[in-house]
C-alpha cells in the first residue's frame, strides 16, 4: 500500500550520501517518517556529527520531498548523527566505536600536536573522543593537555580493577607520563613497553567513545605491532612535513600499516608545517620546508590529503602551555583542524560502510 509515509521513503531513496554513494534509505539513515495533514516530517541520521555535507544532504532531501509531495506541503527535516562502527561489542575496548592510529614514521613532524588538536576538533563537532598516548619513551600528551600532575584513579568493574582516564577539555586521556615523574626516563626493553601499552588498552575503562585517537611513537616497531595485535584499528592517519626527509619515513609508516599481516587502512595524510604564516601577515604563505609534499604522498599511495596545518607560533605555544591551538580563537588554526577532523570522520564513515554493513551501537 502506497501510504504517505511510504512516499516519504520513496522520495528519500532517490537521495544519495555523497561520500558513501548509496541512497539514504538503504543505508538506514532515514527514520520517523510521518505525514500529518500537510506537514511532512522525517529524521535523517548522518554517519558522523563532523559531516561537512550536512546542509547539502538536507537540501537534497527537501528537494526530493517537494518533488514527491508538491508545494502545498510543509517539511520538517530533523538532522541527527550517529558515528558508525564495524566493531561489535568486543572484550577489548567494548565501548569504543573507532580506534584511529596517528603515526609518522619519524619524530619531530608534530604528530602529537596533530593528534591532540584532531581529537579536540572531533569533540567540538559533538563526538565523544579519547586520546591514548602510546609513546611510552617520550610522552607528550600530559604537557599538551596540562595534566602532567594528575594521576588516574582506579575503579572496580565485576571485581576487576581498571584505571580511569583523565578528563580534560572534554577529552578522556591516558599516558605513561601521568604515572611517572617527568624527569624520570623510561628505560625499558621493548616487551615491557608493549606490556604497558596493552594495560592502557585492556585495563582502562574508556567508557563510550566515538573515536579513540592513539598517538603512536616515531618508527615502525614493537609499540605499533602491539597496538594492532591488541585492538582492531579502524584506520591510520599519517602525519608528515613537506620535505623529502620526512616523506621518506612517512612512506615507511604507510608501508607498515599496509603489510598483509597488519592490514590497517590508511585514512589519509596530514601535512603539518605546510607553510609559514606570520601573525602580522595572515594572508602570506612562506613554504619553508618545501611545497606539496603531503599532496604528492597522498597521490602516490592513492589516499586522501586530509588537510594542511600552517607553521604558526601560537600552535607551538599552545602545546607548551597545555592549552592546545584548537581552544584558541585563531581562525586560521581552527579552520585547518576542523577541515582535518571532517575529512577524518568522512574517511572513517566510508571505510566502515565499505568494510561491512555499519553498526550503530
């Protein structure tokens, strides 16, 4: 029977998600279709709060409904968001929908800065986000989030003791730097460092998260393999600077994740320190470290250029002072990280849709 509610679904089955290339109805994104007199109501649930195409999708839905019902009707389209996941309720990180590794293959490219500000940008879009500092030997997250003097508390769940991550700026965070004195070096062999990382994953109560950002150390060693072997990874974000020296190591990081025995999808590349913009000349760009390296890397490996971050003094200052750049009102910086967060969220949604039928737990 062709009821008015069925006509709503028929109309929206002609609207495709621009990223997933499938119609909204078959993707399960349409609900609460109702027609009351001349008022047509429907709810559209996007795959992420960070969706940059929200207004386009809403406009496309409105146009489809007008074509189906005509101009004599009013339309109420409610836009919602539910981050997708291919992770079932697993024993490891059961409440975490997506685990995103941030890697570089090389130190000094601003990987931790990107990880922290990416996490804050995703949180600003309405997502629930955590960040795990997996750099056991050189943890940066406690300083960057101003939590180096804060110790995790413990709780018991079903008789087992769990650490509770520290909550700061709306993020949940955990790092070895919270458990040791900042002057104390971590002089551990690989197996001991790997054991510590496993504890942060399996013996910490992260709760419900849309995204857990994992800030990996430089290189392609024990910590990386431990992470992959302990918790299913949704995808990896590769951070580089434009010059060839950084690109060479970034290629090794991509190569590690794409090895058959590792098999972690590459979500894309972030080019950090892409250009220098002095505060007094905000429209000027000086390509100190070269130009276009991140774009060439993304093209070579057929992945996304997620965004470019300028070399701006306030980014460094924010990290040193424990107030990350995303919390500042500098539009140049926030625009860059907002773009990266949107592109990461889109890449995760596409990956999940292509991997399997998404689960919205």
